[in-house]
């Protein structure tokens, strides 16, 4: 039982180490943002500063929708399996 707990703890530490951060800029018009806000678009494809393509759930951008659309710099945190953990506006 102790060995299982130690292994579980070590895996949790490895997961933290394998988290990755990506940054990108976004400038979407109000018209394009409306589809996202209404839920008609499921995913958004972005190009990071490191020239990597990320497919992100469109719903995660809803808090950042304004009257003019979605503009700004963003940072994405992913886990070891490349699943979205956090999206923040910088």
C-alpha cells in the first residue's frame, strides 16, 4: 500500500513537470465572436508564438468576449496529455 501511495505521489509530481505553457495573440471581430458566444463553433485553432497549432475549446474564450470581439494576449496551460488546464488573458 505504501509503495502505491509513493508511486501515485511521484506520478503527480511528474504531471506537474510535464505541464506546458503556450502564448498567443488573438484578434477576432465581433461578427466572428458571435458564433463562438452562441455555441455554434466548438473549437478555435490558434497559432502560438512558437509556431505550434493548438485546437482549443471555443467555450473557454467566452469570459473574454467583449462588444468588439476577442482581442489580446493569452496563455494556455496544458497537462502532460496536452489537455487544456487553464486559459488566461495576459
